[in-house]
C-alpha cells in the first residue's frame, strides 16, 4: 500500500500550527527582542514551575536517563553523531521559513544549501560536509525567535510537563514549528513518534556527562536551568554566539538545530 500524505497526524499538525500562528499574530506587540531578561528577573510562576520541574526531573532520572545510558553503551559515538546530523537535516524547512520571516535571506540560503549538500554528498544527511568541507555554518532559527523579532513579548519563564523550560512565546513557536516539520507530512504517525523518540534518546545520551556535571556543580539546579535556558534563547534571538551558558550551549553542540 502506498503511503498517504494526508494522514490525521498531518492534518492535526497543520491545524495546530495555524491556530498557534494566529494566536502569535494576535498578541504581537512592541516588545524588545532581548526581553528574556525580564523572565530571569521575575519568575512569577516559580511555585508552579518548580513542581513541574521536579516532575520532569523524576521522569528523566527514572525513565529517560536509564534508556539513554543503555543506548550510549550499545551505540558507538560516531553513529550517535550521524543520527544527530540526520535529524538536524530534517529541520531545514523550519530554519529556512523562519529565516525568511525574520528578513534574513542570507541565512535562508545557507539553510537550503546545507540541506542540498548534506542530503546528497552527506548520504541523506547522516554526514555534515556542509560544515566540514564547505564552511556553511549551522543556522539556528525557529518561530519563537521569529515572534521575538516581530516584537512579541516573551512572557514569564514557564516549565511544561515533558517539554521542559520555555516561555509562552517559545511555546507558541514550538507548536508552529511542529507544523513545519517534515515528519507529519511524509510518514505515518506511528513512525513519526518513533523517530522523535529515537531523536530524544540519542540527544539525551550525548548529554549524559553535561547534565550530570551541571547537577553537581549548581547550588540550585532549577535556577541554573532557568538562567541557562533564557540566556541561550536571548543569544539566539540576538544572533550572538556567547558567552557560553552551560547545558544549553552544549545541547546545540551535540544536537545541531536545537
């Protein structure tokens, strides 16, 4: 049986993306693009956030981390890198569309060029000759950044079950980006969830040391994650490379396109 492109998962993703896009446009205003500092200075939902943060940490400690540890033991590091490259390559529609929406045609061109090079010369995206051979740097653009460029305020810091650190603006952005992803359009829902699960486990396995070190070195792990996330997002919005902010910069290093 030939695959169908108009599956329920694809229709759901499109509807969600449209709804969130309308919501983002409806609330767009005249805020500054660096307003994530406001969420660092004031965390009005801290009580709620800490409860969800604790829940997520338990899920990570007792479910995700053991699976990732087993994956790291079984799967050689080069294969983990190849898988990371493959999933990164599938993000090219998100990177390209958001680059255009932000008025950055050069970045959009780099995103397209990277996809063409890595899909062909890089054997379907498992290798990254665009970076190593052609000097095309990875582009990090998403709809949360687009909303910031358009002037939408970030809102307070927010921790969501399973999804982790975000802000209302970035949560809307994540939903819209999901509608731009390759997965729901080309493959059945079951394989979509399976591939995303594989990407998650592979990501977590490559962050085992970084996360463990962060937990041991931080006085308050919740505060550490909050500040690292918001600093990382502010750097992305302002197209800045650093200073490095710990775990979330490491996340980009091991999982391109985050």
